[in-house]
C-alpha cells in the first residue's frame, strides 16, 4: 500500500509541475499572478519563459526517473528538487508577494515534495 502511495504522489507531483510549466508557456501573465509575483504587462517575457521551461523540464525528468531509474533515483531527485519551491518561497517574499502565497503555495509544496521523497526512500 505504501508503495502505491509513494508512486502515486510522485506521479501527481511531477504531472503538476509539468502542468505549471505548460501554463507559464501558454498563459504567462495568469501563471505569474498565481505564482505570487505578478509580471509586468509589457515585460518579463524571458522570466516567464524560463520559468515555464524549467518547470516543464523538472516534471519530465521526474517522470523519466520514476519510469526508468526507479524509486531510489526518484527519491534523491525529489529531495534535491525541493530546493526549487523553497527558493520560490524566498523569491515571493523578497519581491512583494504575500506571505500566504509564499508559505501557502511554495513552502507547502516543498514540504509535500519532501514527504514524497521520504515515502520513496521508505519503499526503495
């Protein structure tokens, strides 16, 4: 049962980050607002594209590791990739975003990713 939960959570997290990456590429202004630091209407195109590519790549890499390398590799990946939402927490706080967005979205995501890593290590 724990194996199904660990794999399921890993798949869901990777699909969610892939979705977020696609959202930043397809509807960048709305995605930036959801991130917690709205982008300027007439600028920030590079920031939005970089964010979309980065997140999309993270999602695809996570799915590939889970499919082809197994739980131990995915667990280490999740442990390391948790640094991204922790960094996003600081970015939101330092750039005028709300504490609710910083902690309710980004920090909470980091915690869930770390829980996923722990579950994957437990079943590896």
